[in-house]
C-alpha cells in the first residue's frame, strides 16, 4: 500500500450497518480489482476515510486481516466529515488512505491467555485483534471479552457480542453503566473497571488489550495493576490528532513519540513513560 503520497484509493460502500444511534459501520471494497487482491494490513493499523468535498477522518480498521475481500470502519457521529460519511449509501464511492502505523503484537500473544476490554466506540480497534485471534483460536489460551457502554442503546457490536457469548471457547461479558437505560438488558450493570475486578482474570501468562474513553482506560489500568498485571502485559491504542499519517505534520506527537508512526498501539508501560501532556 502506498504511504508516500496523500492520494486516497477509491472504495465502494458495500454495506452499511448501524451499531447504535450515532455509531455506524461501513464495509468497503476496492474499485480496483488488482488492488483488492494485493491489499494487506495488520490488526491495529489505522486509515484515513474521505467523503469527497468534505474532508477525511482517521479511524482504526475495525475488520480483521482474516476477513478478506473488504475492510470495515466503525465511527461515531462527531462533526462535518463523519456527517458526510453517514450520508453515504451502498454503492457510493469514497476515499481510503492507509494502512498506517504499527499493529497489535499478535505473534507475541500466541500461547497466552487473552483479555479484551472495550468501552463504547473503543471496541472498534479491539474487535480487529479479537476477531483475528478468534480466527486463530487454537493458538491461544483462555479468552475473555468485556464489552461495555453507558447504556444498552450505546453498546457497539451488540449482535457480535451475543455471538461471542454463545461460543463455548470464550468467556464474554457485556455491561452498562449504573444509572443508564438498561430496559430489557440481559448483561451486567457496572462500570467496566468494577466488572473487570469481578471477573478477576489471572495475570499469569496473560495479555490484555484495552481501549475506550480516557477515563475508562485510567481506572481500568488501576484495576489491572491491583490484580497484579504489569504495564508490559497491557496493550492499548491511541488516536491523537493524527493528520498526515506519516510523521510529517507533527500534530500527533507526544513528546518525542509520533502516534501515527510509533503507534497507535502502545503498551501501558510505554504510555506511562510519555510526557504528562498526554
């Protein structure tokens, strides 16, 4: 994939799925068949998605490299570009620029127990590596999934979460915040860090993938540390004002680190070493 230019590739919207009232997933296929055959990416990488005449926004690639023939992005309605992307229908053409950044260290995760924790739209990058690991299920130990949201209506990937719950080879839990709308809810009620502590995953031979709102990450890290996890065992992913994607514009730097090149995937130990400006 070309990373030396800012020219987007043309993609056709093959499918539109509403995850919540303000989160939508687009499945995209390349208009160029040759590019579709040669395209490759790794779980955790990100891309820029453009609505022509409106601009581009950066999101993770939410699909897994094992899901071939397309890429997916999930995004929350936040402004001009995401509003334009939401106006796209199946068959429309948009731009895709990527993949960029590093990726989840899946080969280093082989043989370990895995805990996946996603909060709200933060479940999108978690989904990429989660599905990647589920499609290679025999290579890993126990797998625990925790998907949380403010309310039942805000839970992203609810149908997929139900499918993961039905599997006998994973432990999957969904939760909503106390006080949120939970009418008809059949999952846990509690903040993600509190539910995580009740699940009590063992730190022995375990890797954790964590993504969500900063406040959720902060208190989840405290809970994980309380349970005996080290910063090297916890992996997360950041989006920090990324604009060019190739380390030229300087908008995403945190001290000497460039999120678009050195990340977006970091261990908790690496994040702890970043300047306090983050």
